[in-house]
């Protein structure tokens, strides 16, 4: 390959540090000063790897609202528990993926799973916020709890690496997650020295987030742990080599070319819709948990 072959590399972005709730030590490369969104993806929050001390009171985020988008959680280490006011509950472990559609609105809570909190350990996960088209923003809330064993894999050409297909279709293999717009989400595991070419539709927005490890792209452009690489639309291919044992996430999708209006946990198309979302939340229209009724 040559240094100029494949998709053009627009940016390599470092994440900003923050703490979410009382249980998530996060690095976030998007949104930020260098990129607002990589439509349909709105946010990347990488928690950990962080130590969790044993406790009888699981840490996390208390109940909070969402409307108009989806949250996607990919687990690497540790265990997480979810509940929401649409009646969904779930526990996530290593390799599992949770795809929650907020739709018309709900409250949800994410905490360290109780038994994991009691014994302590290491926690690492990736959470994405995914936009949906205007026609689907008020859809009924939906919860997809996808187990690791239900996510199909594709081997790299040399047989050394594995590509888990979470959503979309990749090399003829369809992922289990249902989406409102075309999205290909790949969880890629590459031993050191593995070469791979990731091929996706040329009109998709494409980013690669390096969860851990190091890669070289198109022969000469490096990216390392907790960096986001944003690509152009001039080719279908991304050529990369893992220079260390590497885990990365490929975020690819057809852009949603509609107005975007956001306020905290609400993602709509107009400011009027944001005002309505706030009013609905404050009036209890997004539900309550039993202990609050």
C-alpha cells in the first residue's frame, strides 16, 4: 500500500477528561472544540480502565432523562446494571452491548452491577450517543440487550484478528442491533503485527476510536490509545496495521443531514422541540421509578 491510498485522514483527536456521576472516569473526544459530531454519532465516552473499590452501595449515574436519540454501551471489563422508566432492566458484562432507544423520552439509571460492586474490580466501557432521523425521534423507547455470544465475527484477511459486527452488514455478515438509519458499528481486536483493510461505503461518515493499543494507517499515520481518527469520503478503504495488541471501534454510518438542536440529555431538531422536552420531563411525562411515586 502507499501512504496516499485509502480514505483521507482529516483529524486525529485526543479526548478530554471528565467524571460522570460518581462512578465513571471518562475520556471524551467528541463532542469537543475540534468536532461537534460525526453524524449519526454525537458523543463518545470511554470509561476506564478504572479500579472499582468494593462497596455495598453501587456507584454510577442517578436517574436522568433522555429524548430523541440512542445510547450504545460496549462493555470491555466489569459489569453494569441498567433500568429505565419504560420498564427495561439489564445487566452487562464483558463483550456485551446495550442499545437503548430513548425515543419519546424516559428516565434511566446506570450503576455498577451489585455483585461486581461488592467484590470490586476493573471497569472499562465505551458509550456512544447516536442520533436518529426526525421521523423517529418520538418513537416508543426500545431496549436491545445484546449478549457477547450473539455478536457475529469476521476474521481479518490474515486470520489473526477478529471483527465483531454489532450493527449493519460487514463482509456479508449482519450484526444483531436494529437501527433507525444505516449504521455499521464494529468492535475490532487486532494482535500486534496484524494488517487489515476496513472497507465501508464511500458516502458513510467513518471514524476509528482506539480503545487501547496503537495503529499505523495508510503506512505512515499513527494513532494510539484514546484517540479518535476522522476520515474523509474519497475512498471505501482504511488500511491499518496494529503496532501493539489493539482494540478499536469503527463508527460508520450514513449522515443524518437535518437540523440539530441539543440541550443536555435531549437531542431534537428545533429549539421549540427542546422546550417541549424540558416541559415534559419537569411535568413527569417521562415516567417515574416506583420509589419516587
